[in-house]
């Protein structure tokens, strides 16, 4: 999975930017079969395009916050409760966890929702994230009703490892979003999920942290870092616990 390529690049709102596939049917951005076997007379252009792509990715990576080898308590913005798998509806007709929040719009700009995987320092050497949900959907308030804009309920979302997951949002006047988790990570007959941060980013690279703040007592563990907050945000959801199970 490719990290964001628009951060800090001066990308205009009219340009597409990068988005991870909103459904399993979508092809990942920049995927192409033609470039795999260019003809001899196309080789020079293919090399230049590849070099340009490498430069874009290097610039994007340099603009991202550094991933620090922290203790789990410093790397998890939200950690769900641990549920026994046998207690969860096997049909998964309803989400197991639901989070709702809002962030401040920047007028006349495209916006993207960024799910930052949680990091467990015990897994850092394996380039793995911790607890990223495997099946989920994202709804957004459009007009007076919520519309599903990301739908990974039927197929497992590919493991992002340490890369942020980015979804383009439709333009609207009210940036209210719902993350519905239908399946987290299953381990030893229990299930849970975790995220480091939930953020928005505008096409011009303006970051906002959508900060989980308890709507109900005891359901979540708030972020430990007060940075990158810009605008009101409120997340509510089902119950969760901290610290993680040993």
C-alpha cells in the first residue's frame, strides 16, 4: 500500500490526489499493467516516469510524521474492549464498534480521511501494525442523511502495516463521519481493534486530528499527544478498555 503523495506537495484541490480503494472492486491508484513491460522505444519514458514516481514518494514520506518506537500506551489513540468471538453475531449484520466524529472543513478543497495504524513496539521489527480493523465501512453525512463512502464489509481490507490508510471524502458542508467496524483482529478466541490516530487532511496538506473524546464513560482511551488538533471533534462509540491484554 502506497503512502499519501499529496502531503506538502502543493497539490491543487482540482487535482485527484491519492486514495486507497474505497471498495474491493476498485483498483489501487497508480496500478498499471502497461508499464510492467514497456517496449524498447518506450523504455526511456518509463524510466523517467519511474524516477519521477520515486521522487514523489520520497517527498511524501519525508512529509509524514516519524514513526517512533514507543510503548504501546503512547502509540494507541483508540483501543477497543476485548470481546469473546463467540459472543459476537456471526452474521456481522451490525457493526461491533461505531465511532462518529466531525472536523472543520477548509472551503473549496478536497478532504481525505486518514486512519493511522497503531504501533506496538514488540512488532516494529516485523513492519506490522497493531489491531487495524479488517472489515469496516465509513459513512458520511451528506445533506440530512448518512451515505456509505467506503465499504469493506464483505472482504478483508489488505493489511496496511505501518502506512496510513487514506480515503477521499466527497465535498460537503458538514464533515461528519462514522467509522463502523464489523470485524477487528481475532486472536485466541477474542477480538479487538486499535488505531493510533484518525485525521483529516486537505488537498493543500492541512492536517487536523479527529480526536477521540469520550461520549460515554470508559469506552475508549484518549490520545496521549495533544498535537495536530485543529477544530472541534467528538467521537462516540461502543465500550472499550485500556490497557491492552497481556
